[in-house]
């Protein structure tokens, strides 16, 4: 199978301006590509992207969690809370999954998470 060099996930919204403000201004991701004001694609990490689009209606229950892996969950939580992001609760350790994380909403019904893997077998980011 040919190698995969990047990953891009698309989510959907009815309010592209608000969703883009959340990704760009609140979360601080860089706009990588504006596709005719129908989809805005943000760079989350060197080879990972999140696109938000208005080309189809958002699902009432997207049944997906978009997780951002960070070695500073507490710092992320504090900065986002200071910016008005509402979390389900403070960061907590999950023994079941061996992660330290916090969940929040930001675009429609999409569930977001910031997490730190505590499992030493989780691969480190490629520099």
C-alpha cells in the first residue's frame, strides 16, 4: 500500500464563520486553505488537518470525538477556559484508557478532547 503523508478530517457546520473563529482564533490553528468559503482547512499539527465545511448539514449526533494530543493538558485547559471554552469538567485521569484528558464542545454537537497518553507505547510526535 502506498504511504500516507498527511491526515485530514472534515466536520460540518451551518455557521462557517463561527466554526472558523473557534478553530483559528480560539484554538489558534493556522488556516491552511480556504476552499471558496465552503470549507476552511486548519493545520492542527505538521501533517494533521481539520476542515470545517458547509457543503452538507451537520449531524445531530456526529458520534465522533476529535482528540488533540498534548503534553500540557492542564495548560491547554487553562488557556481555553480563559478564552471562554466550556469543558465537561476539569482534566482527569482515565485508568481504563491510561490517558489524562478533558472534553469540550466548540462547533455544533462535535465533541473535542485534549489528552495526554500515559502509555509509554504511544508514539511520540515526529519533529
